[in-house]
């Protein structure tokens, strides 16, 4: 007998908890120094600064932080490492 799928809202699924990235220090620092109209993600900032879709190990330095592309696909950045310099 096949098992029934657990759907959102079922008594077996955990309640949804919203994440608040705008409350993080990194988000606040970036928001303060760069206009949101130009980009709204770290990947967007990297693409904006480099002017091309980056590959793994491409990096930029911004406001005392090094942003390094750790994983990328053909048309997008998937994972970014942020290091304090």
C-alpha cells in the first residue's frame, strides 16, 4: 500500500518560520553602501562589478570584505564565500 505524501500544512510538517535576511549585519552593511536599484543579492553585486557571469574562484573586494565565487553554473552564481579582510 503506497504511503500518502506529507503536504504543507499537514499535522506532520513543521510550521513555516520566515527568515529575515534584512536583519543580518551583512545585509545592513551592504544595503547602506550600495543602491538596491543596481542589484539586490551578493551574486548580483559580483556580476555588476565584474561585468560578466563569474566562474568559480572569481572574487571582488568590497568595503573590507572579499566575496569569492565558490560555485557557479553557466548563467548564475550559486555559492559565495564572504571573508573579512
